[in-house]
């Protein structure tokens, strides 16, 4: 599995999600359950593909501390972005979108260094399953604020390019790192992604459909676990 294919698939999922919302029907229930399914799949992949390998490489205590640190850092930066730019300005939305995707795309670059093709495929699939409904919901909200379709697509294409660069940079800059360092980075990124899921994705999924999102999340966990086998 080449780097270009993985990077292109993950980036394209953001753009396709926005296109889906702008030009095809997107009922709230479908969006909510798609978000929950993707979030469950990503959560499962975080444990199987990132945190457990981090424990194996560094030990339980360092991996746990790195994971907690990632969650704390994400929470602080997310709060700072809201305070400085808010959530309504174009720049603020661009920063928020990029921030949510930064840890998962960075660690995707790490996975491309030494993980097996199966592990990379499982993690990339989980990201795609999250990106599609997340971008669709984001584009839908932007249109509700009066943004033009062209402006919305420009923002999502820009975010896709930024996050693709993050993946490539992660793979290039960390190619010579030892297993312990990569393990700590995996755990740190996992903590940041967990914080993003809990504060951004799952609440939105529940607001869109409060009946079946738990079931959809469980199905996502099962799907990701089976893909990793």
C-alpha cells in the first residue's frame, strides 16, 4: 500500500463528505448514525493500532501518561482556538477543522513508517469513516450560516491539503525515530483524538439521533476490530 494512495484516500474523504452534504440529501438521523459508526471505528482503532502498540514499546505507565497528556493538550488548544478566533470566522473554522484532524493525520504518518499494511489499512479506514460524516455535517452547518458552496468547498479542500501535508511530514520527519519514541507519539496522538471524539463528534451524533447512536458506535467498534484481525 503506497503512501500516496493512503494520503489521497484520507484527504479525499473530507472533500467528498462536504460534496455529499451540499449536493445530496443528508437526513439528521443518517448523519448522526454515520458519525457514531465512524467514531466507534476510530475509537477501536486507537486502542488496537495505537495505544496497545505504545504499551508494548514503552510500558504501561509511559504510554498512559502520554495518552493523558495528548488529551490535556488537545483540550487546552481547542479552548484557546475558540477564545482567539471563535467558531464563526473563516479562519477560525479552518483552524478548528485542521486541529481536529491534526493528531490522527500525524499518527497516520507514523503508522506508514513501520506498521503492517493491514494495520495501516484498518486505521486509515477508520479515519475515512469519521471524515465523511464529519465533513458533511460541517459543510451543512456552514451553509446554514450563509456560506456559499464555493467558499465551503474551498475551506474543505484547504483542510484536506493541510492535513495531507501533516501526514507526509510525520512520516518523513519521524522515519528515523526508535520504537519507544514512536510509541509515545502514538499514545499522545491517541489521547488527543479521544478528546476530539468526546468533545466534538459523539455529542453531535447524539444530537442528530439520540436513539441509535450507541448501537451505531458499537457496530463501528466491531467493524474496526474485525478489520484489524
